[in-house]
């Protein structure tokens, strides 16, 4: 499952994002004004 987030909406919520990525296998697309990045768990990254 992949969810989109705007970086200005969740600046203080990084710990919760990391927890949901590692424990619930959620993938986030984090968007800034000009770019975006994908937040996945280290385990998922290593499986790529």
C-alpha cells in the first residue's frame, strides 16, 4: 500500500511514519513543492 503525504502536513510526525513503515509495511510518497521521495523500510529496500 502506498500513501501520498505532503511534507508540510507532517513535519513532526517522522517517528510515527517510520513506525508504520517498519511495522505495517506501509510505503509513503512524501512530496515537497518540487520533488518527492519514497519512504520504505530497510527490509523492503534490501529486498529490492
